[in-house]
């Protein structure tokens, strides 16, 4: 995980107080209290786990979506089709987290009987960091897989038209004593939100993250935001992004690629699509044995030989788990720009208090 520039502009914030404040902000947008608290919890969870690009940084844009952007603050997802373990969910043009909670919960319930359940979601919106949803399956003793479409920020390999989203995927397997192994990655070299953090700090982005609008590598954050995100793995990353995006949208009838919108005008409300998969691990292998073997994989990675200059090796998800454990005690480091944006958003809605 790439580190963010500078810490001199940060202060540590108590996660409980932050979550309560953010929930009040969303309640002031007309959301049901249970929904407001869910979104606040998912955003703060992302910050706890070091995924700041999908944390409370998103609150001001979410508020715009809810108050002026056409997203229904009281939208309610519903199941519109269920064929054994194949589910189609109408997200109700609610915030994506609301649709995701319904879809993954329903998939987990259906997988208890059918062993595998796939919930394809349409009429949804941005659903935040995907690791939150696959870890719900892990908490149920299952394997979780999730994917979503994303606004186009990349070009087909060798092209310069911004028509491919980073379309992330997350996969999580339950462990025994080690943290779950969980991969949550998009197929771009960085996230658009992560570059926004660099812009807030007035810093250049690392090499290999982005192209300018003409397809030339750049470290200038403004040129990068106007240009293209580089794919991971070259043509392989673009290919995976295309396929993941199609799986996230075509099964439910949601919007793919430029149908979703663009980075200038934003996503069209209610056009996002996601897919959530719950696999009853015990239907394939005894759950205890699977957990033991996941532990063994984690420990083998951690104990394997390190290249010169590498202090430690991390299986997917371990670093985030350690961030969370530490920050629950020390607080979440947030930069002053994010805190100011939150305060101004709260004030605009008449929400009292601060952190």
C-alpha cells in the first residue's frame, strides 16, 4: 500500500466520535437513521483500515449526491428475481452501501441453503470500499467475492479514450488465528480518490500512477486528474478491468463503462451495478481445515525470505487489519483539509458539533 505524503497536516480523530458525527450528517440529508449509521460505519471502517480514498473524504460528495445529485436518500433495495442461488437486486437508487448491505446479506442467507449465491445489483450507486462486504461473508464463515463498476478513468491498452473503469474486485477467505486473507483491489495503479489526497497536500504523485490526457506518463496530480489512470500489469490489467466491469453490470442490467457517466459530470444516479458472491466454504472442505490452511498460507508469506530493504512481508489484508487494531486505540489520522470539508458540510446542513 502506498503511503500518503506528509503527516504534519494531520491529527488523530476518535473513530466512535467521527462515526457519530458523520451519521448525523447523513441523517440531515433525509436518510433513515439506520441507513445513515451504516454509511458512516463503512466510511470510518475504511479509514480505520488505511483506505482513506474510500473513507470520510467521500462525505461531501455523498451529501451532494443525496441532496442535489438525484440519489434517493430513502431508497430501499428489493429482491426482484431469485432462481435458486441466482439473485437480482434492485438497489432502489439508494446509496450503494444500502444496496450492498441488502445484497450481501441476502446472498449469505441464500448460501446457507444453496451453498453458493450470487446477487447481481442494478439501480445502485457508489458502494465504498469492497473489503467491507466480503468480510461480512467471512464473519459468516463463508468466502466472499464482490465487484463493482466504476466511472471510466482508463483507456484500452494503447488508447487514449477514457472508456474503461478500474472496476475493483474483492475476495476474502476466513482464517483461524490470523486475520482473514482479503484482497481488495482495482485494476488501476491508484484510485482517483487517492490522487485527490495528494492534491489536497499539494504533492506530486508517484511515477507509474497516471498518464496525462495524451497518454504520456506524468507525476503532476492536476494533469493526472485530467488524464488517465495507468492500469496495473499493462494490457492484462485493462483486460481484467473490462471483464470485472461486465460481470458487475451485465448480469443485472446496470450501466457499463461510459453508460455510467464520466469524471467531469459524475455518475448518473442509480446506474451503478455490483455483484456479491457468498460461498459456503464448508460445502467444499471442513471449515476448520480451511481456516487452518488459510492461516498456514498467511504465515508462510510472513516468514518467507525478504528482499534487501524490505522490513516485513504482508499477506493481503494483514496490513489493513493491523491499521484497524492500532487506530481503534490511537485514533484515525485525518488531514486538516478533510476535517475542514467535513465541518463545512455539517454546517451547511445545520448539524451541530465537531470532533
